[in-house]
């Protein structure tokens, strides 16, 4: 039997696309390798655009227990600069968010297969750990993980990035000091973000150059000890209890990736990180993933091709990706970082402007 649309990967992009497609009456199957709720490496900062998209889907993040984040505090050594965000963002655990999205897809009528791993793709033949699906259309939404048959970018290098995440129960004093801010600790070879994701729970997510991680000894313990040399972070994590059995880690992050269709006959629709991966520093990766889902469902319903979708997506998200990547690179240049922070101490609104400048523009309906 041929399944009309098969979505590979039931993360943000895959589950959101399946929900939207199913609501238009389209038969759709989502294949997700994880059998139940699971955490992912992510800062869990839901930008205003991501919140809007989720609300449009009928999942306002505040109804899922998300907490408000409305300030940005940048820490570097003994220096700290703070300013209001130009919007209210939210902090929410990915285990809760992704599960709610898959549930929405199922309620909309999508067939959701859990605990099934896609092992290969041959045209529109989808090979899985539980047999084969023949699809009329395939949407690839496996996030940062490439299917072997569908590689995305350049191989890993020593200068690539590694990401980590750990949830903590903070002390009451640290929770109060953190407040409703996202704290960005810039340590030169990467950065860490700390923010609340629940009443007493905070997420520490960080990105570090692979070479720096190796030089520090190549273990989470060594990396954390190094990070705790930053006084701001050390005071927040004093007396904190780790809430995950071990930190989550992911290597070879293809930052800056923007998929360009190879030909007009491209058969596969790439969604989320498979289509575009913006700098995490901008906190807009989830918004990009959700945008790809909205645009894909919209264009699919209007009979567009995968290549048309990819071109329109690149036009909508490309400028954000380029600006965010420029900011991320700047945060790693010692002189630019020092000058930027000095300027922000005199004029904190610079942070607010920086946050505004890396937003995704409003959704545009385009001609097919
Ligand atoms: C360190 C870091 C920090 C970040 N912080 C933020 C932030 O604070 N705010 C923000 O907006 N964005 C952030 N992002 C970006 C954000 O996490 C991603 O852009 C977003 O998760 C992409 O969604 P996706 O649906 O493409 O992929 P994912 O959410 O990763 O979903 C992919 C899904 O596919 C499944 N899958 C993979 N392979 C297979 C297979 N073979 N078979 C079946 N299923 C499969 C996986 O299990 C997963 O559920 C961050 C990213 C990193 C790396």
C-alpha cells in the first residue's frame, strides 16, 4: 500500500507539519524512533515567533506549563549587562513540548508510529526497523541527525561545535536571582544559556568548540568545572541538584546550514534542522523549525513541489540565519566581545536591539 505522506521524525517540525497536513484532510504517517517522552539538547527558549506558531496550532506554551522569560542578562567574567527583551518568550522542557505536538498530530488524524527507526530512504521507499513504507511524498524531519542515504553537509571537524544540556533544581536564592531572565554566559570558545523551564527547574544548555572541549579533557565534568570559573554561573549552580541522570550531548552541529534544492525534481521535503539550522545564540531554532512546518503544509496543500518549498523557505529564514551566525561568530572574537559588552554597559538597549535584530519575520503567504 502507498501511504500518501510519510514524515520521518516526530520532533517539532515533523509533528507540527503532520498536524497541519492532517487538519487539511491529508492522510499522513509520522515515524518517530523514540517510544515515549524524551529530552533533547536545546536551550528551551521559545521565542515570541515560536510561541505564536504554537498558539496558532492550538498549543499555547503557557497552557503546557511554560514560564515567562522577559529579560536578557549577559555574563562574561566579572561583568554583567542586563536589558529587557523586546518580547515575552517562554521556557519549557522539550520532553513536554514535543510530546504535546505528537499528541496534537495524532488527534488531528495523523498516524503516529512510535519506537520505529527509519533506517534508509530509497526514492520514496522508506525503510524502517519495523518494515517498509511506500510513500507518495516524503518529509524528512530528523533534526540534526542525518539519514545515511540523505547526508546534509560537510563532515565533522575539530573546529565544529558540541552541545550539552542539563536540567537543575536551583536553590531558592539562585532561582530568585535568575528571575525571569535568560542568562547568557559568553566564555570565548562557546556560550552557555541558563533559564527557568519550570517552577523550580532551570536548564543549562551550552555550545562549545570541539577543540576547546578536547583541550579541557573531553569530559562533562571537566567542562562544567571550567564553566564554574565564571563567577555568575558558579553562584547560580551553587547547591543546585542535577535532574537528569546524565547530561545530554550532541556533536557535529551544522550551524548555518541552509538547504538548497539540487534540482526541480527533488522528491524529499526537508523540514526543521534538515532545512535550516540557525545559531542557537538567537534562540530561534524552534521558530525556524515550526515555520518550515507551516510553510510546507501550506505549499503542499496548494500543489507546490519540494524545490519550490525549499526556495521559499530559504527566502523567509535565510536572512535570520545569516544575522544570527554573524552574532554567534562575533561572540567568539575576544576584542569584538569586549567592545560589544563595554558598549552594552553604557547602553543596555543594545542587547534589546540585538535580540530584536535576530527575529524571524512574520509568515508570508507566497504564490506557487
Ligand atoms: C545546543 C543547542 C541549543 C538550542 N537552543 C535553542 C533554544 O533555546 N531555542 C530555540 O528555539 N532553538 C534552540 N535550538 C534549536 C532547536 O533545538 C532545533 O532547531 C529544533 O529542535 C529543530 O527541530 P526539528 O524538528 O528539526 O528536530 P528535532 O526536534 O531534533 O526532532 C527530530 C526528531 O526526529 C527523530 N529522528 C531522528 N532520526 C530518526 C530516524 N532515523 N527515524 C525516526 N525518527 C528519527 C528524533 O528522535 C527527533 O524526535 C538549539 C539547538 C542546539 C543544538
